[in-house]
């Protein structure tokens, strides 16, 4: 079976544009939270890309514009390379502004059309797996490359901060009153954000043929479903642990230098994740970090940002501090830190969890 390498990556977040800029901000412990101006956030802080304000088009389309402008490598892809687009609600702002008597808009389909246009793709597919959408899109594309069905693919994730999504999480009592503090003993909820990110996945031969220097390698993944509750995880973390073990086995049990966790900052999610990591690694859990403490929960974009950031962190051999951390949650004392740490050689485990009990574990290995 062939390798699937990350040939190039790009992102546009509230922390900045580009992978290097974002990773530098993560390593510096920067946070990007401010109240929205395009809807009444009821005092809730969100990680926003303020460059998107103004105009009549979809905010999601403008976010894709920022991504495309900072990711010129996508233009080097052959047109037949498909797009895998991950999103939870798509261009939901089109529906929010729509006349109540009009035919309901399909926000996800609208976003797919926008993305195909922005990146000059002839064909594409939507991947909707709740908050695990981004990583699941990478799994689908990487699997097709490894099986020889594709030489290359573009995977993108995009979601905006909207009144619809904010209201939904507020109704669940899941939003932080201040800002998310993943894995903290006094965490009180998540903070939403918006972002767009993309990775180009290729076989090593295709990367060389098209002039790319690969950033990292996707070497294994695992999936599972708690089926415990529509929004709450299984607190034991048993099924997430199963996904991690499947990923490790598929990757040949590599040395895991660090973990980029789902880490929403909600009491249930973080507890389940901490328990899952202890189940798999015992007392030797690698350094753990969640970027949601820096730029919020960016929904479908998160699972694309994490593997892209993982490749850069492996190159730099650094693990970011956990933004917002004051006192580590029980069980996480040896996992998380408020200071940046050295990162050993090997691979990074990336975790994504979604409503409905979806669990996704993906392993990114550094390239020598």
C-alpha cells in the first residue's frame, strides 16, 4: 500500500493566515477571542476573522477567499484532483438572512459550490460528520491515495461563527461564560470560532512529479462510535480508546511524541478524552494540547487544522502551551502544561470527536 503524504497545507484563522503564522501563535500561547459584530452574541466570546466583515455575500465564501489567497499551492494541483469539503453547517448565514417565505437554502451545498469555484476543482464531495468532519475528510482522501485510486486530492474544512450555531450550543449549556480552558479543572465550556484550512494529500511519486516537498505522512487512523448520547460522550472514554488503538495498530505502533486533542473545554468531553488516553497509554501519556484554547472550536475546520499543525510542530520539535490553563484537571496533571515543551521525534496523534458519539484518531508522522 502506498504512502499518503501532506504535500502542502494552508489555513486562515483568527490567529492569522498560513500554517507557519498559526503555529507560531500557538507556540506563543496567543488567544483570539472577541465578540461578533455580525450577530448578537449575547456576550459570548468567539474566535473571529474580522477581515470578513461587510458585504452581502456569505461570510463562509469570504473565509474561503482568505484561505485561497494564502494557499497558492492549491493552484498547482491538476484539475482532475477532487475536493473533499468538510463542514458542519456550510454557508449557514445565507439561510439566516433568507426571506421566511423563500425556498430554504442548502448551506452545505452552497459552500461546496463556492469551494469548487475558489479552488478550480471540477468535482468534489461533502463530508458531514459533525465536529469530526475535517479529520474524516482527510481519512477518506488519504485512504483513496493509499489504495491507488487517486494520486492527489485537496481536503478543505470551513465553518463560520453564526447565530444559528451559537444558539444551538447555548441551548445545551455548553458555552463558556468567558473563554475555553481545555483540560482545566475549572473549565466551564467551549468557545466557538471560525476558520478555513486545507491540505493537499498525494502519493510520494505524485508529490515529486508536481514539485512538492512533503511536510508529513498520514500513517494510520481509527474510528469508533459511542452511541451513548446524541451530544454527550461516554465518560469512560472506552470507545475513543478503541479508535486510538486501531490507529496505532494501523500505523505499526509508532512512537507518539505528542497528542493534539479534541479538548473543547466542556466538562464531559475533556474527562472522556483524559480517561481514553490513560486507558491506552497508562501512566506514560505523551504531552497533550488542544488548539481550541487559542482559536476556539472551528467545527469542520478543526480536523484539517490539527494534522497540518502537527506536521509543522514535528518539524520544529515543539509542543505549544495549553492556552487558558490554570490548574490541570484531575488525571491531566502530567499531560498538559501552561508552558511550551520540547517534542520528541516520531509522530503526533490527532483526535476529533463529534456529536452522535463519533470518534476519530489520526496519526501524522514526521518525514526524515
